[in-house]
DNA sequence: GATTATGCTTCCGCTGAGTGGAAGGAGGCC
DNA sequence: GGCCTCCTTCCACTCAGCGGAAGCATAATC
């Protein structure tokens, strides 16, 4: 729009989005200068666009000058069809697991080469858990991740297996060893981790099969130790997973349109 | 930016936001034409801006041409400091109530003259419930709403009381009667509704007091009937509410900055 | 209390990014 | 074929946006 832009070709909209997406889980509050630098825009431009965004309610400016994401964007985000159907269907079953185990319960799907956490019920026990709703974690170090990885397309597996970051001393970073684990996951129908993502936290997870036999999601729980009641936890998970799978299959009976198209 | 705009003075950013906020709970999917009409923009302009938004991942265009809110906005929305602290603190207590009662559990705050639902655990029983996370409902017809209204500033009460919409045949629309109910709510420490929002659904709710004695939120549950176990439900709610209140007070012990500033 | 540093706000001349009417597809229905 | 609806592309006009620079406010440093 302007004559003397430093990056001709970039639309105003793209700049505005750069400002919005400058926020992330580690940067929920940004000063003007931080915002400008993270978005890669000149300070004056940032100042003006940010003011527009504040005027529209997309951002909020605190009394101390910091910008935060506005409530209107929270509203808007909730409308995104992020597995809406899956989450609604799964919700009561997750609650059942939570009631039965008192542990932290997760519902997750695969997003490219990472685990995306769709839902989380936090447990009573003081287990350190790093995931929150919306967070992405590596597949090879989480229970739900191993389940999803074990059933992912070959090219995804290849990409994940070719670079296994060490997160704790117990993270499985040897390709061959993880491959053996994945084979077991497919055979046994569940995956476990022991302090591979967070010290002091173990997990166990099972797949949620879709109508066509593919794996559409994973349900897992996080506990301080698996020693004691692995069998009990696994039973609870499997009941829930088959419940979700059954409900999903029924819901899809009238095979209309693409996923998540049930607004009415 | 352009010479021949029909509404000079409107920034590109404001137009882009108009497009985004054209989506709401009743309109999660919009065609180009719908989008243009709801945003109040010419079709060609809408087409171009929407393409920019899609390029940035803020919107997604389905195969059938419909636009929906994109996953990146979902991510972003989760970063909004919408009572982050309150929700985190309350979550385990809400789960307790849910486990104990198997009913639909709500956490809500007041937003201007409406109830804003922050959290919802759906129950097993087939009770019709209209609320979802992020939805706003009138205060006078919901349990949590009555609690929040009873403890709202006088001007808010006045505005709400001066126009009581009828939603079901049982909605309380007489000002004097609702005022008497509010007095009781303050005295008894809980509120109830009986099919005032939805036929076949009753609710009971209690306030969550903040450190300074004001009411910061309400916790409520929805059941088919209150006849049977009102006392039991009330007890569960009160335990949870005081648990949340106590945790909140402890959390605020180091009184630093404004709410929701715990990113690390 | 002067000096420096840092971060925010405002100003303003230049110009190409944005605008939207209009024309041209692409389907769907009768 | 004719008609309708909805989407896409084109293009001449021009003012909204651009961002360097100067000014301002506050806080730290000497």
C-alpha cells in the first residue's frame, strides 16, 4: 500500500497475520519492540497495525503497554473445526477414564511429525506434565506419540525416526530400538513411556481406530509409575478407546460431506 | 490503499478482521458470498482478502469452496489470557464434581450482562444443554447466571432486570420475582433454575469467592431434575467452590502483576 | 541533576498496493 | 438452450499505507 515499503509484495493482511502469529506459548505477552522484531516489521509499522488490531479486538493492550491475544480471537479460535466431532465424542469417555484412574488423561492426534494434544484432563497426583491443549510434542517421547507413530504412513515414520532428539536421559534415541518398540505397539495394541519426556512421569496409551481401520487418534494417561497397575490402566483405556471408536462409527453412518461439518 | 474505496477511512486490517469475525457459532462455514455479505464488503475485495487470510493459515478453504476458521487461529486463541489462571485452578475440582455426580458441570464468569462459559464437562445423562465453551447465555435463565447476577454491580443488575427475555414457558420474566430470587441466592449461597433455559434441564450453582470477598466465578451443574438429590449436588458444588477459592487465594500469595501472567 | 539508554509515539512526503465495478467462467436447474 | 447463482479474473484509478526520522517519556547510570 505504501510507496516505500521495504518488502514489496507483502500484503497488509500478511503483515497483520505476522503480528498475530508472533505470539506463541512461550510469548503470550509482547511489548511493541518484541512484537516488531518477532514479526519482522519496522517499529512504526508495527505500532500502527497493532493499534488497528487492538481497535478490532484481536489484540489487547495492557496498562503496562504489553500486547496480549484478545478475547475475540479466543472466541474465534473455538470455532475452528479442529477435530470438533472427535473431541465431542471422546469427551465423556475421557471423563470416565479420569474418574476411574484420577490420572492425567490425554486425547491426541498426529499433525505431520508431531503429536497435537486436543484435550487434557489434569490428574490429582502431582505428576509433572508438559502438555497442554493445543501443544505439540515430539512423537518418539510420548505414549500417545508412539501409538500414532506406529500407525503413521511410512514416510512420516521415516522422517521422525531419522532424527530422534534426546529430551531426558531416558528418551529412546536409537532408531533400531524405537522401531522394535513400534512393532510391539502394533502387536500389543498399546504403547508406554518411562520418563522419556519428563522425569518422574510415565505414560501408557492406546489407539482409537476409525471406521476404515486406520488410527485416527490416541488416548493416553500419565502417571508417576506404571509398575503397580498397568493392567488396570490399560483396561480403562481400551474400554474408552473402543467406546469412542464405536460412537464415531455410528456418527458417520450418514456419510455426508467431509469431517467436522456438523454445525447444525 | 486504493483509490476507489466505498468506505474511506476503513483500514485493511479492519476489513480483514471483519472477515474473521463474520464467523460465529451459528456460522462456522461460510461461502464467499455469505462471507462478503456478513462482513459488509464487496465480493471482489472479500475474495482477495480471504485469499490472503487463507495463505496465512487464518482461514481454510474447503474443497467445496466454503471457508472455515483455520487451525492456526485455534492455536492462537488458546493463548488468549481468558481467565487462564482460574481455569487451571478450577479444572481438577470440576472433574471431581463430574466424577461424583455424572452430571454436566459448568464454570462460568460474568461478561458484561451475560454469562460466559469457560469450561464444560458434559454429563452422561441425556440432558439437553445449550452451552458450550465460549458461549454466552442470558444471566436470568441459568443457574450460574443467577449466581453471578446476584453478586454483580448494581448497574449491571439494573440493565439485566430491565429486560428479561422469555426463553421457555418457565423463564422468570417478572422483575420482582427475579429480585426476590436473587435475594435468596445471596442469603442461601446457591441458585437454581427449573427448565428456565431449556425444557427438561434444571440447574444448581454456587459462587466462587475471590480473595477480596467478591464473586469471581460460578460453578454449576445441569441435571434432568433437582427433586431427588439437591442436597447432595449442593454439597459437591460447595466443596469444589471452596477448594477453588482456597487455591486461588494461595496462588495470589505472591501478588505480582495482573492476572494470567504466568507464562513460565 | 545531568547523561545515557531504552522504548514508545507522532509526523509526513512518496507511491504502488489495494479497490471494486464489470466482464468472463463454471455449474446447476428447468 | 436459457437462466440463475456463485465464483474468479481483470484493470485503471488513487489514497491508504509505508517507515525513516524526530520528538517524547521513563528509567537506569554516573
